[in-house]
């Protein structure tokens, strides 16, 4: 059974950035229907605000695409999609509007106690320092949400579990490009995670 508490449980959000979550984002046309159907943005804000008000620490695992990433020689379908859409663009100190934080979540992300990890390059935290940051803050459990449901969220879930973190996923605080992909992700959350919760179920456990 997954029993969270602020001392050892982190809230982890993948890619809470404008390109897939905000109107006008370069990938928003792909995720818009799922976001509206499941109230993803509203649920993310409820989850984060409730958790932080109860003393839980927020961890962000972002996605950034740098100019040198466009010269990658070995790319899969997900990488090709991101490069084609030109999402999450970042160069030195410049961050594009699309790569910036979703406005409703920005105050929580910029709070002093929030940990923003380095960028993951494909989908999982194998290519960033999220696991290191979680261990340095003595976290043993993770409550996970964000985008895309079947790509970054699922990849984070799998890798965190493999690294020994007990993990719960808040399924309606995620979004992806189709209902088929969303349901596939939920099926895998249920197969691997210690809990698969709605937002209301999650906040009732905090």
C-alpha cells in the first residue's frame, strides 16, 4: 500500500511547460482534447497546491531542446516529433515561451523549496539528475504527473520504480495526444505503479 507523507514523498511533475499544456503552445493542438476532457491543467494545479500546502516538496523534470540537439544522428519517433515541432527551445540564457512554465503552475515551480532537475533528453530521468536530487533530499516515494502520459510520465514511472522508489501516478493530471494513448498509459500505470489515482483520490491521501 502506498502511504505518502511529506518527510519521504516527493511530488514529481514532468514537462509542466507551455508547448504541450498551454493554448498557443507548438504541441497544444495534439493534447488539447485530452487536457480539456480530463481537466489536466486544473488537476495539476490542485495536486501541486494541495501537496505543497501540506509540506510536500515539488520536483520538476523538464524537457529542453538546445540548438546542438537538432544535429542528432540517431533519433526515434518521439525525438523526431519534438524536433519537427520545434518545442521546448532553449539556448544559453534564452528560454522560449513554449519552454517556459505553465502560468498557473509557475508560482509553485519557482518556490524556494522546489527542485528543478536538469533536462531529460528523451523521456526518462536516465538522462538527467532527478534520481540524484530525490536521493539527496531523502525521498523514498514519488507521486507522479505531467505530460506526455504514455511517453515521459510512463518512462519516469518505470525508471523510478527500477531505481527503488515506490511510485504512484495521478492519471488525470497527465495528458497525451489521443484517448488510445492515454488509456494505454493508464493500463501500464496500473500494471507497474504502487497506486494509480485520480486527483481527488491523490489529495485525499496527502
